[in-house]
């Protein structure tokens, strides 16, 4: 369980910052600016400390909800046009063609 007792910010703000930090290739300073646009004044070093403290805990919690993948899976790759730009689309499927993940 995430213990946020004594933290200055609500858990919602912390989780949003951590999610953006983990999901997107932006740095802590960019997250500081993005939160400032949403009227939340948080320092980039605070976001970094949150990531160091909470990301391993969230990863451990989320592992039990992750779908098991069999011993056999494959990666499909295709090239598609998105808004006049050609992009790669990757999709991982298991033996029964159930989608595991995509990028």
C-alpha cells in the first residue's frame, strides 16, 4: 500500500506526476511546468523523489494484475500512415492471437 502520510500534496497529484514521469519521455522540469499550468506548484526535485520512492512500489503492486503470458508469443510489425506521417505499429500476440501489448 502507498503510504502518503505527512506528504504536502494529495495522492492524486503525486500519482498524476508519477504516471506522466513513467509514461512519457519528459523530464522532471517539464512535469514541473505542466503542473504549474494546472495551478499546482511543485518542484522538479520533488517529482524526482516521488518517482524514486513510489515507482518501485507501484510496479510491485501492478505485477499481480498483469496478465500471464505463455511461453510462446510473437511480435507483429506494420507501417501505417497517421496524420500524413508514416509510423511503425508493433503488436505482441500470444499463441491464440490474443493481444498482449502494442506500441
